[in-house]
C-alpha cells in the first residue's frame, strides 16, 4: 500500500514537472511560435478584439481565450505573445487538473503529456492547431465517461465537448468515436444513454458543416475523396510508409508494438479489434491526406491522430493496468519518449530562432528608413519566409522595435499583380489578402500610407 502511494505521488510530481518543462519552452520560444496559422489567428484576434473563427471550427475560440483577454486588458505586445504561447500549455494543464482530481482519471496526465510531444517537432511551433485542442477535450470527455456517474450536468458537458470536438476536424470525430466505442466495450454498454446527447451533438455539427462548408474545407474533402478512389494497398505504398515511419517515428512504432502486446496480454479481444481497425483506417486516411512521405509541419499535423492512438492505448492499458511492472514500464516509456521529443523540439527550435533573427535583422534595417512598408528579396533569404512573413514582421516589430513595420517578399508583392493594386491606405496582409490600414488595432500597430520599398541588404 505504501509503495503504491509513493508511486502515485511520484507520478503526480512527474506530470507537474512535464507541464512545467513545456511551459518553460513556451516562454523561451514564444516568438518562434508565431509562424503560419499561429501568428495569423493571433493578429486577427488582436485587431478584431474578438474571437476569430474560420471554417466553422468553433474549437479555435479555445486557443484564443488568453490573447483576447490580454487584448481587452491592454497588455503590451510582448506580454500578449508570451501569454498566447503559455496558454497552449496551460489549456492542457487545466484539463489535466480537472480530469485527474475531479474525475479521478489517473491516466490523464501521462496521456496529455504524450499527445503534446509524441511525433512533435515542427508542430510545437504552430500550437493552436485544432486537432491538438480537440485531443485535449477528448481526454476530458474520456475522463467524464470513465468516472461512471453520468447525471444531467455531466451529460450536458459531454454534449458541449462533443460540439467543440466535432467542429475541429473529421479526424477528431473519428478519434472521439473510437473513445466512445472503447468505453462502451469496457463498460459492457451499460451506459448507452450517456452516449445519446454526445452522438446527437456530433450529428448536428456535421449536418451544420455540410450545409455551411467553406471553400477551403470542400477542397480538402474533394482531395481526400479523389485520393481514396485512387488508393491501393500496394507493396510500394507499404514500403514507403514503413521507411518513413522507421526514419521519423521510431518511438511511435515501439509504442504501437507494445500496445498490441499489452492488449493481447490482457485478452481484450474486442478492444484489439478496435485498436487494429483504428490504426488501419486512420493510417490510410492520413496517408491519403498527405501522400508524400516527407517530414514537415503539415505532415506532423496530419499524422497527429496516429500519435493520439499510441498515447491513449499505451497509458490506458499499460499505466492503468493492475500489474505494477506494467505501470512502471508505461511510466518509464512515457518519460523517455517525452524527454527525447523535448530534446528534438529544442533542436528544431534552432531553425526557427535563426529564421526569427533574420527577420529581426530586416526589421532593424527598416527602422532606419522612411516609411513602414517594405520588401525583401526572397532569393537572398537564408531561411524560408513562409506566407506569414508580413504578419510576423508586424507582430515582432510592434513588440521589440520603436516603429511598426510590415515586410513582405518580392514574391508576395508580385503575386496577382499586388504592387499595382495596393492603395496607399492598404497593406499586404498575406500575398493573397489585402487589408485596410484602418483594420489594424491602433493600440498595437501603426502603419503609414507610404509605398512599399525594397530593403537594401547589401548582399
């Protein structure tokens, strides 16, 4: 009994330390975590002073709570950036506290730490990704179901969680469905009434999205359907997949093999069928969505559902086992995986920091020039600028420099004849999107009506 108590306290300490490590990284790399969609939604919330929801993905609001409150409170740009970055860790930490100490889900902490790190590298720097947030809510959903006392308040909460999860992505719906099935099998389907409200909520969201679908999401669906029609389980496909996973996801493969062994060892044959079926179906889905087998930020996000499966089954059937050796083994494996991935994130950060410093250098040069709108020669950049370069330059200059500036690349300004179309009272938000100067929040950003000019780099 005493040994069990010591283990429980040690795990709680380990979980808190894990979240603390992620929080420290979030502070140290706050500016680096403004690339692409992350910076896009950040600046949209700051300028509009309200939630910025696109493609009917209601879950995006959850990632924007802290920066919105910070904007309302008048926190400076530097503080807003840090608050925004920390929130993406704090969100999962709050779910951990509620799941573990209110709903008594002892496995929640380890799962939440693993899904924030397993398969992560580039993805750490775009932390507002909808599926990450959906995964956290799914763990809370699982905790409520597992606690067993489903009354009206819990039923309503499950319904609300389902709405947010279903709004995120179809992959999130698939993962939530898998969790409901697993819970049903484990409870011998004694709580079928508990599933009615969540399932109805999911159906309602899917129907709403069907009749209010954005052009972007329709394009994604068309791409997937076309890929599905052309998909075959060929030797080439299996060889490419195995080579890619063995090169970039050794820890994932190890965990999945262990999961298979754990479920077989426990003789849970229906769970085994769900596990294998989920792995096969989701693997096909993610490789259709991203068929190139090349490591990238987008690829990491597409493969995230597989990482969730690995984390969920490892902790649920390893750590939650009645056998101490399995508990110890699961904790050790989670700890080692977490540590390896944290080191990997730190290594990846060198590229993002180098890119950020290059941007800072251009902003510094722009401080010495007249005007606030500038262009850089993309061919002379050492680091890939990404479409969010103009957005990031606005945020970083407002945070660290006296004069707010926006910097785009020559490819941005040449796109769709932007140079001739831009009016003095406009600026290039993204290469395919022009905004009025009046759309900027004057408490944080101020651009003048000067024309775009090339920054002389001397190269």
